């Protein structure tokens, strides 16, 4: 219960309204320490409730006096800044703390005016925050608390220098909190440079949220991706689904395909204007459409209730992004599925991801058209025949002509025993089926030495069985 902490009734009441009755593990471990003014490095997976973990104690401690901000929260993206601000506003609803968000593409004049009116918590992306510091429109002298949210992503996005420049301008007498789902070495070292003997809190990943995500990968050819995207959507009928692509072009293409096929879908990527991105996220959260096609940057940290399916249309190149993508589903204890589309070229990347998360992701079955659409009541029988060819790429059509028969249900890899087992994202537990590093190196070497895909997997499976 939140009332076990020395937190004012105003905040407890707000948390009740938000439906937060019991603190999540990360909240249970951080709230008191932040209340006691300790610097913290918190490593907890995505979806574990990190925002309230710093939001609750900081809002409790902030004193509303003067115009200058008392707390600063840095986030790597605009979307995340807006999301964090929303949560902080909810928590501080009765305490009437003023939260304000600054980010690139936002009108700077408006921002300046609002900052001038007085702000208690400033939330923003590093570039824009620096801009305000340089213009002296953000007065940092009263800052007591600094939060680096999703610090690993700030590193990835090349913000670390800007973050350091901002930290250097903050008052020495302050507390700094670093929150991250993964903790690359560079982030840790930055932390040590700018923090006062921080305590490190690592939340082991075997707690609910990510564990209940059922992960699988399917092997397919590049030109089959669209067909199977349609089939998995038909099969699982997700209430909410994010389809991740590696490039903007791919996002646009997939969106067009989904729209053509009458799915309720929209897209997010860096080239879409901020105003539209914000609207899109709102509409997605409100269930106006149920399939969001996005790149990593645009979807970072976004959480939506009822997101029950994540599809990696492309395998993420950055291994941490796998964790972040998959973590979009299974939020706050709800189950979810994650499917990765893996082509021959992606096999090594997938393998590296498995190494990274320390778990074997089981191979799933490619659903046949009839299996996929049996469930889909909306797809009326008569449209079934018409619909199929439209999903297919030219190449697939050609294959069909060559074979001279209707396309058989695609290869149905025998559902290996593994298929049933649940894979989970665990960062700090060594699962029993993990292959030793030496063996891994050996397998990779053999694989690189032109062994066939098949023999690679056979060897891998054989080794795991041992
Ligand atoms: P993270 O930053 O660790 O990825 P968030 O702070 O975004 O996680 O929270 C993830 C989800 O869990 C959000 O939907 C949030 O509203 C919800 N949540 C957070 N804390 C609680 C709580 N104590 N009780 C119920 N839901 C919570
Ligand atoms: Mg977060």
C-alpha cells in the first residue's frame, strides 16, 4: 500500500484515482530512498512502473515556492516527455504542482512564455533543454532533483554529451536519479561522474510484467512478411498491436498494406510531424485504431493498455530494442504475445538477441490461410478468395504460376517441443538451456564458415539437448 510511506494524502488520493493501490517492485524499492535524498541508479525493465517510482517521492518533496523549476526530468524522446508529464500531472493533481514539457518542434516562444509563468517540474528532451539553458529561459538554480529517464536510450541517440552539459549546469546540491531498462557501461560511468555515491537498485527481471509475454519467432522469406502479418493479425485478433519496422519506408509500406486490407491502422516515425504523432498516440491509446506501425524511436516508452500483440516485422538491429519492443505488451501484469519475423539474413541477429536476453526464443508455426482466418469472423467467407491475392507480392504470385497450382499452405515447420515453452526476457538470470559462451563462439564460427542454416540450427538444438 502506498500509505505505508510518509506521503501526503493529496498524493495517496491521486494514486487511488489512477488505480494504483499497491506499489510495483521498483516503486517499493525506490520511493523511500528518494524520500531520504539518496542518489539512485535504477535498472528495471520496461513496464515496471519507473515513472511513479520517481514521480511520487519527488512530487511529495517538492515545495511550491518561487517560479523556477525544482525538478528536471530528461527523456530521450518527445513522446516520452509528454507521457511522463501526463503521469506526473496525475500524481500531483491535488498538490497542484505545475509540470511543463519542452521539446524540439514545439514552439519555443510558447515554451518561453510558459516557463516564465512559473513551473515546478520541467520535463524535456536534452536538445531543447540546453536551448532554454542557453537562452536563460530555464533557470536551473532551484533544481533539487534531476531524473534521467531511459538513460540507455539517451546514450543510443547520441544525447550523452548534451546530458552531461545539462548536468554540469545543475546546482551541486541536488539529487540525481538514473532510470534505465538496460544499463550499458557508458551509462553507468556517466552516472558515477555526475552522481553522489549512488545506490544501485536492480530489479530482477523474473517479476510479472515481461515474464508473461509469450515470445516466438517465425522463419519466412522477406516477400512473405506481409502475408503473415495479415495472417497473424487475423489469427490473434489483437485489441492492440504494434508492428515494428526498422525503417520509415518500411513503416509507410506496411501501413499502406494494412489500410488497403481494411485494417484500422496508423503509423509513427521520425518524419511525421510532432502534432500528428501526438494525435496518433492519443488515438491509439483511446482505441480509435488498433494497429500501430512504428519505428523504434517513435514508439520508445509509449505504453498503451490492452496491447496484446507486438510484431517485429523486422528484427531489431539493436539488441536492447528487442527488449523495449517486446516490453510494449504485457504491461502492468497483463499477458501479451510477441512474434518476430526472421529471414535467413536475420538469423544471426536473432541469435545475438537470444544471447543478449539470455533466453532461447522458441520457433513458432506459420499459420496457414485457413487457420488464420478461421478465427476472423469479420472476414466474410466471400472475401476470402478475393483477399488472398492482394496480400501477395509479385514474387509470390510468380511462384504460384510456376508451380501451376494454388499455393499450398506455407511450410509448416513441425512445432518443435520448444514452441510451447514460454520465453521470457531476463537480463540477469542464466537459464538452464543457455549455451556456454565458448560453445556459442564455436557455433558462430562454424556458421560463418558457410555451414547451412539448417545445420546451424540442428547443431544448436543438439547442443541445447545435451
Ligand atoms: P516504465 O517506465 O518502467 O516502463 P511506466 O512507469 O511507464 O513503466 O508504467 C508502466 C505501466 O504500469 C503504466 O501503464 C502505469 O500506469 C502502470 N503502473 C505503474 N505503477 C503502477 C501501480 N503501482 N499500480 C498499477 N499500475 C501501475
Ligand atoms: Mg519509463
